C-alpha cells in the first residue's frame, strides 16, 4: 500500500518534469524532489528512468485500450439485433477516445522525447517496444470485434489497421500541437481510419 502511494506521487509529477527537462538521469533527482520521494525509494521501485517510463506508458496504454473497448461496446449495443454495425459509427467512437486521451500536450512531449531516446539508444528500446506492441494487440482485439459486427472482419486485417492508424495518429498529433486550429484531431483521425479501412479492403 505504501509503495503504491509512492508510485502515485512519482507519476503525478513525472510527466511534467521529464517533459520539461528531457530524458536524462539527472531528471530523476528533480522528480523525487518535486514529489517528496527519496531517491533510494525510487530506485527500490524501479530499475531506472527507462523502467519508470515504460511502467507509466503501460498504465496509460491500458487506460486507452479499456476506453476504446467501452466505446466500441456502446456502438455495438446500440445496433438493432440482426443488423450490422456502421463502420463510420465505430471509427468515430474510436477516434473520439483517441482524441480525448491525446490532447495532453505534456504527455505527447514526454512520449516523443522518449521515442527519440529509444531510437538513439536501441539498448533501452526493447521494453518500450514490447509495451507499444501490447497496446496495439489490445486495440487490435477490440477493433477486430467491431469489424466482425460490421461484416468486415474477413476483408480487413485489424492488426495492420491499428498499426497504421496509430502511426497516422502520432503524425496528426504533431500537426495539431504545431498548428492548432487548422482541423480537429478527431476529424483527422476519423478520416484516416476510414481511408485505411477502404485501402485495406
């Protein structure tokens, strides 16, 4: 229980701190100072900054997958028995979840910074890649179920769709934060999902 409270205190200040200072080990000192956690407790709970980030990322990914499943289930349950799910309604539900969770500029900076760190230092990328793959796997299962309900499961590779759509989403996020107000992130994502479904069928 005490360890869980310590983890929560660290996470509450970590995203903003690392986004501000970048991914260098010295930032751990700042996270601990701002959260009131002793550095020895940090290193007792985590192997280091990379282990800490992947832990945060995995928790955030679990929330995204759970929200996506809930949103798709709402669409599926709203359809009259014996009818097919409208792919547009399903993609709108998914992109609404993506947009709601993505409009956190600090988290975007944090994950972008860490992605650059992982590219520069492949030795720290393994667990991050595994967490990303696990997130895509969870999203893929949810999307596969929705595609089945839309009668598209035999036409569209759900895993490929999720991989491409999340890649487009990351690019759309960059444009959104660099040039806000041009077009909504939700609309960009929605158009991308529909275009990808069309391209993959």
